[in-house]
């Protein structure tokens, strides 16, 4: 799934304003090259110290971005506990959005059973680009002295969980992953997460799910769980797709901290 990287990552990075309500954290905006595209990202570092810090790639869902409000309550406490947290804009999201193509993509994701050929082709290219973007993010950020590229984890919601299922089996640098409100049945069969997720074993994997999820049917979530191999954990919370409780986020942190050797 990951193309051989022949182009320089050409990392550009600069200081940025700390998140509102989290003035103690150090923020960086960055960009790098991936398959001829420039990928923008946001990096949060712990309040103090020079590292190197473990790295968590934290990814948004469909229609979101690296700056999505719902990522703040996740990455800010994690950064305070001693990890660097980075998020990138997936293709057709955030700074990479396209009025026409982003609309087609969201329509395809909303009703995958009725997806047209052009929508499936668009999703196929998005998935391939996203997988490479994530790998290249580790390449780029691994150049920074603050980052411990030997301790990397992946965490994501919804679309990020599905795309992550295509990425994490093929990047040996990812030690552990926590996938929230994801499922199977999106895109062509060759890109269905169930065709890839088993390859992540024997690394530890956590699935976080919402029992009242109005977007991901329980059958789709359980199909993804079944396709994964041990060691895996599955937890359910009484919530909808977009309102996972704080307990779910704490479960994700505890799981990742354990496998990254970070402070709980």
C-alpha cells in the first residue's frame, strides 16, 4: 500500500499559536511532500523538555481536518502527558479541500452502497494518497530531534480509522493503534479495511465503538473487529457516532500510553 518514497520530504515547519485554552502547549505548523503533493499538518509538543517524545498520529473523520474542534480534547491532554501529537489534513479535507471533489467524496462515504463509479475511483485515489501521506508524516517528523521515531502510535476516528486500517499494517514503525468508530464496507473490496487489518498483528490494537452509532452499522464495526488478529481489544460505549464520552478517550490514551511507555 505504501509507495516507495523517492522524493525528498522537504519538511517545512514553524512555530504556531498555542491552542485556545492550552497556552502551556507548544504548537508547530508543518508541511511536507508526498507523491507530488504538499501535506499540511499540526504538531503539539509537551509543555516542557526537549524530548525525544513518543509520537501519536491522530487523525480526523470525514469532513474534518487537522484543526477539527473534536481533536482538541484528545490531543491536548495527551501532549500534557508527554507525547508529541501530530495531525494532517487528509486529501480533500481542510487546506486540501476542493469544493466539487470534496462534495462527491462525502456523498460517496455517506451512501457507499449507492456509490457511483466516479465516487469509487475518487475514494480509491484518496485512500492510496492518504496511506502514503501518513507514512511520509512519520518520515518527515522523524527528522526532528524532539521526535522519537522508534515510538510511534496511530489513533483516529471514523474515516481516519478506516484509512488507518489500510496504513498501519504496512508501516512497521507503528507500535500500537486505537481505532474509534470505524468499520468495513467503504470503497472497493480491495481497499476494504477487512482485507488489510490482519496484517497489523502481532502489534496491539484497540477498537472503540459507539452502541448507538448512526453512521457505522454495528455489523460493519464487528466485521472489522473479526478481521483483525490478536492481540486486540474491543470496547463499546453508549454513544452516537460523534459523541463518544470522555471515558472512551481515556481508554484510548491508557492503551496507547502502555505500549509507548508514556506516563499514564
